[in-house]
C-alpha cells in the first residue's frame, strides 16, 4: 500500500495542478473580471450588482486600459465609459433582445436548475422552470443543458417575442446505458438495455407507505427485491442475504446501510439523485455483490445558485445546502439526526419496539432488568464538485453514519441494587476522490481513490456473574480504480480498467471474569483487471454487452475469471427480449457466532474469506426476460436461475439444531419475476408477482438439502397512485408466503437437556399481509420558498405479522417459543421547506 499511496498522492497532486492551471482559460463572472482589471490598471468600475448577475466573459488580453475596455464591450452586453479619475461607468447597451424560456422534463414537470447558456450569460431555471436572459442580436446561439439530459441548441429568432418559449428535456440516451423501458412500475424508474433498473429521485413518484424517498425502502417495491425482516439492512435480492449485495455510494463500498439498526436507510435521500439496481448481468467493472448491486449516485452538476432545505418527520430532522463556490465549483452539505432525546413520538416508539424486541435492551426478569435506554442516530454528507473545463471533472466525497445506544442493566446482589451501563455503537466513515477527463469525443478516462471504515462495538454487563464482555468488529478498506472508454464507431464502445482493493477486518472479544481475550485480524488484497465491449449493430435492433473480469486474491494465490453478458433484442415494435448471465466472486461476508452477540441487536459481524474455514463466495446466474410496452401498458416477465456456493452455516443465522454447526455449502434459487403496470393520465397502477424456490445444499449435513432460511416461495404486491394537481395519493397491498422455520418434535421437545428439533426448515410461519397508504402535497410559501407536506400509514390494518420464530430453554428448564413481529400500525408525517 505504501507504493500505491505515493503513486496516488502524486497523481492527485498533478491533476490538481493541471485542473487549476486550466481554469484560467475559461469564462469568469464579470465581477471577477472587474476585480482583476482594477488591480491591474488601478481603476474603479461602478455598476449595479443586479445588472451583472449571471454575466460571464473571458478576461480580455490587451496592452492598455482603453483597448481592454473596447474588447470587453464587444464581448459583453455593456458599454464602458472611462472618466477622468479612472473611474469606469458600466451601463447596459441599448436595444438588447430580452427572451425567456420554460423548461420541463419529458413528463411535463417544471425543471429547476437547468442551465441556459448564451454568449454573455449563464442563467438557471427557477422553481417554475423559467429562465430570463438578454442577447445582442437574434442570430446568437442559446444552449439549454442539464447533466444526464440531451442538450438543446436554438437561436433568439426561433423564440416567441410575446411570451416564453417552452422546451422539454429528454434523458440523454448514452450508448453504454441505453434506456429500454421508462416508467417501470412508477414514474422515475427506468429499465436499461443491460437489465439494470435506474431510480431517478428528481422525477420519482410516491409509493405506498412512504412520504420521503428512502433509498433502500423504495427499491423493495421492485419485483425480486424484499426484506424478510422488514429492515433495509437485510435486503434480499432474488433470495440472497444482504451481505451478498454490493452497496455503493458514489462508487465507494458501504459496510453499513441502515439507521435505527436497519429500519431506515442511512443515506440522505436529498443528496442521492439516482440509484442503479443490478440483479444480473452486471458490468465487469464491478467486483463483489454475488447476489446483486445497489449503486447510489449524487448530483454531479455544478450549482450556480445557492439552494437548500430543511425537513422534519416523526423520528428525525435534517438539512442540506448546495453552495456555489464559483462558476465552476460547488459544495453540497447535509446532516440528519434523530430527536427522540427531546420527544418520543408514536412512530419512534413503534420503531424502537421493532428494532430491540428479544434483545437485552428490553429484557426483564425477576433477577435482572434494563432501564434508562438512550438511542440516537446521525449522518453527515459532504460532496465537492469542480468542473474547470468541458473536458475535466473532479469530485470529492465524505460520509459519516452512526448509531448509538446505551442503557442500564440492573440486578440485586446481596440485597443491594446494582446498575451498570451497557452500550452499542455502530459507525461508518467513507471518503473518496474521483477525476474524469474527456480527452476527445471518442476517448475518456476516470480515476477514483476511495476508503471506508466500519466499527461495531459493544459493552455488555452481566451483573449477577460479575462479568463484562467487550466486542468489536472493525473494517478498514482502501483502494483505487481506473477506467478508460473508447468509442470505436457510432455503435460500438470498449471499456477497460484496473482496480486494487485492500480490506482488513478485526474481530475482538474480551471477558473480565474469568479473563479471556481473543483478537482475530485478517487482511486481503485483490488486484483486478477488467474489460468490456458494447455493440449495437445497425438494423439488428440488438445491444450486446460482453465483458470479463480477472481477480487475483493475494492469500489464496488464486486467479478468478468472471465473464459477464447482457443481450437486449427489440422486435415487433413493442417487444424486447433480455438475456443476462454472470460469474462473480466475493471475499467478505457476515457471520453470527452467537445470537446474543453485540447485545443481540446487530449480531452479524463482517469477516474475510480464509482457507479451510470461510470459502470465497462464488456466484453463477442466468436469466431471460421478455418486455412489452405500449399505450401506457408495461409487462415484464423474467425467469432466472441462481447458484451461490461457499456460504457457511454461520452466515445464514440458523436458530435450530444447526446453530453451532460449522460447515459450508451452497444455495440455488429458481424463480420468475413478473410485473404488470398500467399508466393513465392521473392514475398509475401496478401488480407484481415473484416465485422463487430457494434451497440449501450442505453435503456434510443430514438431510443435505432443505429450504433456505429466506425461501419466500410467493410474493405479491399491488399499488395504485392518484394525482390531483399538487396532491399525490398512494395505496398498496403486500403479501408473501411465510418464511421457513424449524419446529420441535411434539410431546418430546427436550431430550437430555437439549431442544429436540424436527427436520430443518420443514415448516413455515403464517403468511405476511400488509396494507399501506400515503399522501403528499407540494405548495409555495413565497416566490422562492417551496414547501412539502406528507402523511403515511404503514400497516394500516395493524396486522400482526410474524417475521420469525424460534425456540429456547428458559430458566425453569422448559422450552418456550420466541416470536419476532413486524411493525404494527405506524403513522408518519413530514414537513419540508426548500429554496
């Protein structure tokens, strides 16, 4: 890492010098130009600040002040009069042409912050999508542009003179990520030719039970994605566990994804502009994620006008601001924190009861009890974007996520009440630097340096036994990634790159009485090269994406070859066929040593693969889907088969006769995802169904094959959205079959002091049913201040859903059943203002 660190530092330093060196060749604001000229020629410019707003020009290069003012006058909309005391009076030219435009998205929604660029000005649209500007003559060019959308170019003579001209921006059809289906299930969701799904939160619709765009909650509305325990920290993509998902934030791997220990997403939705979900056929640039990929991206546009907002809901408050530092750079800041230390709402109470049920936080008995619980969560985001020229782009990121819990454990010892404070903290810190260079219209490169740390620590007191248990799970990861893109022709592109990744994981435990200490530290280094080609032959109606990734994993001294494939074929005008396949590997996973580890709250700990103990996870997947889209109808059906080997019994969270067994095996999922969606003018409705047969294979166990712990055979969702002006209403129904459990042998539940289990996962809990509704209203408080209000009801019918159950022996030596329940009826409300 030392050599790589030196190389990376040198690379960044050279690029910073290059970027700042280039910045002098671009336009600056008129005020910046005036300041420069005043210091150069010892003169003073007099002007009205409002007249110079949004005006930019290139600093004139001339030999004297008079020549400079002449050049400046030709390049701007102003006249410059040099007075005797070297004061320069600035006045607008006569007979200027004033025009305005209204910009909307392809769905007719007013488009805010779109750049309208003229030879003299760079203005942005307001909340209504309007921008006003001036020109010297009607033949001058006007460019309308926004990141990710097709730019429009026109002239003043094409604009109306008595009203604003209207334009709609269409999402840019990028060759490497061509959209094949829009409004997939809901507005703002698109399906790309590589099979990935994109959620754009600028255009995103309302969903049942949600009033804010919680990143990891919204994707659970998609077929094949769910959470069997109602948490965002245990998302199951086509029958896989959450640790088998690669979760990226601006290209940086995340080891923590939830607040409230999994009940809400840890990623601020107001700094997340879009998320890509890949269930199969992923690009060769991605390592890890044998089950799926969730890649979140922020807004890379340089903001030229300060904007921000503040919001509050029933459990937390947050604020964000986007500050322009210059015409080429802006800084985005956001923060969020729970406020239960001030007031505990009914929503917080329901979340608390769900998150900490059956843990030491709420455990009470005749001998011991808990009290004075104090919980908080917080996050801080920072993004700096800098674009010194049309060819260069730089981004720096920082993210801090945290959960903290402490409470008193009480017990009576020798007729004296004693108390000790147990605590649990979870924190993730990530940062990165990204640089992209467009060398020409055909060739571009980018480079990313990233790092991420994760720390889970617990202090657990057992007063009756005079014991204190300390536990830590720490992850430290750093890496670099470089890519190059070359467009060989109008319908073919190749990509190649290199990635180095170093991951270190430490697990620590200490007991004070009797003293015991264990530290386990593992480090893995992976070098990867990857390449990929995209072809879209003329008149073939086909897009073919093929790639391969080579991973060399240091300690195993093994090279893994991972081919990737994605094919999209369009036929009969309204139909398309998708075929995707991939081989992938992964060296990190989560295991459970004991169910009461880390107070029983967050008992999964990260570990690295190691020879003869924890194999490298290796995944294979193949799918073929058909799509139909016409007249507001969208139908998608996609059967698939998925095989993951290298899983361990510890990683699966068994709570039966296999809880203390240590072996490894595999699981295979055979399933199909179906979506039917119909969009009317003011109504959008959808129906989805997923079937999945998910079975384990452990050769050393008897029986060797049995249902997976998250074998949800059938899942159905139905939703409907209705729009009335600025009101949005949404309702939905969710049902799925119950997950497998292992029951005890009737009339013979305990044998030799041990629970006597039936065959593993031979039974199922009751089916899951939930109805949700939500509604939002957008309005203006002032000309520049917008407001948003919403209310939602999760589990409207207050259905008692059993998420899991298991058995244990109580203090009386008898067996008892322990049940984990879903969220009960949970209301939520939000209010937001933005400017």
